[in-house]
C-alpha cells in the first residue's frame, strides 16, 4: 500500500517537534519510533526503486538493440541532469559572491549560533578562488575554506568539530532551501513539479581531487552523523576504491592518506619514508596470493601464439596475459595440468611481478602453485600497488618536496634506493 505524501510530512513534523515527543508516554514513543522506522524503510525502498526505474528507462532509450532506442531522448535525459547540476553551481557562486557579504540577517543568526567563528567581522566579498572545487554527474563539491577566509580566519586552525557544525548548519539552513526554491521555480516554468533534491550529503576534511571521477577525501559528517573519529575516507577511481587492489594494499594506502590528512598535509619526507620502510618489512612475511593484483584474463588467444615449448607473444601484450602465458608454460613444462587448471579467456586470476621483473598470474579459485611459482618481487609489488598510487595522490606537494627527487636528499631515501641493502 502506498503511503500518502501528507502522512510523511505529518510524521516528519512530529519527529522534529520536541514538545510533541516529550508529551508521549514510553509506549507511545516506542510505537512512534516503530512507525517512523517503517516509513523510513518504505521511502528508502521507493527511492531506490524510482532510481532503478529511471535508470532503466534511460538505458532503454540509450541502447541501440532495444525496441525504444532513441538517442535524442537519451541525450536529453543526461543533458537535463547536467543542466540542473551546472545551474546549482551558478547559484552557489552567485550567493557567495553577491549575497553573502551583505546578508546581514543571516550573519546575525550565525553570530548567535557560532560566536567563535563569526565574531564581529563583516565577510569579505573578494574570493581569490572558486567556491566550487569539483563537479560530478549529480554533485557539486564546495570549499568552505574561502568562507572562513572571508571571515578573517585560517581554515586550518578552526577546530574540526566546530567547522563541521558550522558547515552543516550553513548548508541546511541557508543553501539547501535556496537550491530547493530555485529547482522548484525552474521546473514550474515548464508547468512541471520538481522532484529533484539538491542538498547536503556529506562534509569532508582534507581531500585530493586528481581528475574527474578520481578523488579521495576524509569523511567528517555523512547523512546526519559526525564521523570524523572513524577516520573514514570517501574515494572514487583510485586504487583505494578498486576491487583489483588487494585488501592489504588498500589498507596501507588508507593508512598513508589518513596520516597525511591528519597532519593537514604537513607530513615530513623523513616520516613518510620511515612508514615506507616499515611497510616493506611487514609485507615480506605475506603470502604472494594476499599481495597480488586481482585480474581477469582477456584476449588470451589474440596475444599468445604459443605457451608450451616456448612462450611466443604478439606485440603490446597486456601484463595480465603475459603473466597467464608464463603460468601456462610452467604448468605444461612441469606436467602439472591435472593439478592446476590452465588460464584462458575470462579466467579470474591474481598477478604479481617476480624478482626478474616478469608478471606471473595464477588462478584465484585454486591453491597457490608453489611448485612452479617464481619468487615475488616485494620491491616491485610495493611500488606498483602502494607507493605509486600514493605518489600520484600527493605529487601536488602534500609532503616536503617532490618525492621523485628525494633520492639525492641526505636524510631520506628515494624510491630507487630505499630498497637497497645497506
């Protein structure tokens, strides 16, 4: 049975009314909690169902093999979402550049709520950078550093919890209602009813936005909860978020990033490389299967001419296929075909580099082939699975200097020399 919208609004209003909640008996409060929980579950289910239905409709219009394929409609759907998101960018910029400096009533409310932040300062109207630092398919990422600077504050010195509370209050009480009004008016001009919500989802601390769909930031607040003490990271498109990266490598990358973020990017080269060396000692005791990249073998027949008497490969052969050919060759040469399955197109495998620098793959659904497996190169695996991803993220100066040039430093070792025995 569908629940009417007015029931939802009525329950939501009661849930936000302290006077109403305090008037309930223990049993009534328990019943009200159960009812609101059921509503939350129902509307959450409706939200996901609506999203899947809308995505399916888009897929139906955008897939050439389906009956209702219409590229113009598919393009219009994506363009509409893009337009709404870009429009919210314009609204955010417009508020902070034109309204924020003279929004006296709002300033007074913020001074009452956050006297340690607002004080008696009149916000500056000159912003040296853009308040929008990144845009995704359906999201905008705003920086409040500029807002704090406009108040004469150093963003790095504002206590994390206080800054988070300020941002949440600012977004929910000021910007979210503006977004809702703008979207409602935009759709109303076309005689429609807006169902779009552009509202605060999360607040992050230090972050790195390397490219489109490639970012990581420390989560401070998410969906109504302050979670900074959990040291969570929100990441997309980097090794930390990729299933192909082994769990031990993901945890190591997370440790590096949390350390850098916790020290607000001021981690020293000495400390960074000390962590690197400690990690190498730890990884030396790990089984190869736990420190290999999760892969899938594709186009084996295209690149492998032979793997029996000798390995013959065509040019530009992917490293996963080279690793699979190496494995298949050793299986054939050792006569272990009955014990270990050959790798072929579609096979799921794990791949690592051996001490000679060659890739070696093996099936991830069978036991590790100890009889034929070459020794893993811990140095190369560390470089490719952990150090290179971290280097890419912090190349903008998150540690002292350019780490690619640290080999000449008298105190720290560069990546090229840190593995040498001394």
